[in-house]
């Protein structure tokens, strides 16, 4: 079957294996795609794209444009997309394709491979044997301060002797200075984490700090970085992150991965549009 819409997940090398297809496909047995469909490989010019059949009522250009405004639907699709990519990339080099890349039939997938062949092949050469690790560093909130003598505790009754205006301003100035020192220590600690990890990685990518409204984190995100690490060096990298987390005073260090190298493919490696490819 060659007609209909095809949702593209990732590009891999065509290893020349028989009917089973590229090595990355073997890991996807029983892993459903964004529409619950099985994922298979379409080969062309020494490459293969992992893709699945998706229904027009959700993924044709018009319906898809509307669907992308539905955050619950988009999150579900994004999770399924990532699950396919990360499963395929667990033991193989994969180049993730941009979310919601849809082509018309297998010919559309082959055209995508042909148009992007040079950059796909270059990225596969560059990223072979590498994985991505994500590291986030958060500034932990300071412990609550004890009020000085003469000032009532928060929510308590007034003390017999209130602070004078001068004492109050002096205290507020000291609090600001203490906050500035804490922030300076936080930035220094985040720099130390980043500088240490860049020495263990082949490449790194700094992402904007996460918005707490989107992440749900109350602590301030002071480092949001991705590191490209050789697969065989991953255990040592993760161990070093753990040591840094233990020693980082006033900081919380979070490690995620290993992932397919999302942050280290060129921006246009995910060739294709957000709608159906004609």
C-alpha cells in the first residue's frame, strides 16, 4: 500500500538487512505510533525513514493545523513521537524528524529522503555512536530566616518593641545583599556544573531556562543544557553528574537521558512541513 498519509519519525541508515529492515526497526516491534499504528521503514538512496500510516481526518493539512492548537492532543502526539524515536535510537543512530512531519504516500517519504540526503547522511556520520544527555540545574529556595529581636514573626502578633524605620531599612538592605550573594553562588555553581560536563562531552547546547508555568517547577531554572556524549562514555558522564549533584550546595541537579541526539541535528534536518506533503 503506497497511498495515504505517512507520519515520519526518524531517519536511519539502510543497513541492507533483508525483510526485517534497518536495525532500528527491530526495537519497535509492538511500539505504536502517534495514531496507534505500527511503524515500518521506507528505504531510499542508502537511507530509511521510520514512518507509519495515519488517518486523514487528523493528519491532513487542514485538520492537522486545527489539531496543533489542541494542547492535550499535541502532548499525546509528542509523547508517542518521542517514544518511537527513543526506542529506535536505544542501540542505533537515528536522526529525529520534526514533530508532525506528514508526507503523501511512500513517494512523499522517498522525496523527503532524496531532498535531505546530504544533510541526513552528514548528521548520521557526525552522530554515530553518540547520545544526548539533558542536565537541568535549579536554585533551591533559601531556608526561612528568623526575624531579628523586636520584629514579630510572619503571621504573629506584634512584639512589644517594634523596629525603628532605620533598623527596618537596614534589615531589608542586609536581606537584599544576602539574596545577591546566594544568587552569585548559584550562578557560580551552575557554571561549575556546566564547565565540568563540557569537558566530558563532545558538544553541548544551552537551551533557554524553563518557564516555571510550563514546567511546574517552583525552583528557578539556572541551567538547561544538552550534552552530546559517546555511548560508551555515558556511564561515566552520569556518574559525574551524580557527584556534582551531591556537592552542589543550594542547587538541585537533574539528569535525563540518554536520548536520541535531538539538540545536535541541524534545524532543517527535520525536513517536511507541518501538514501533508503534496
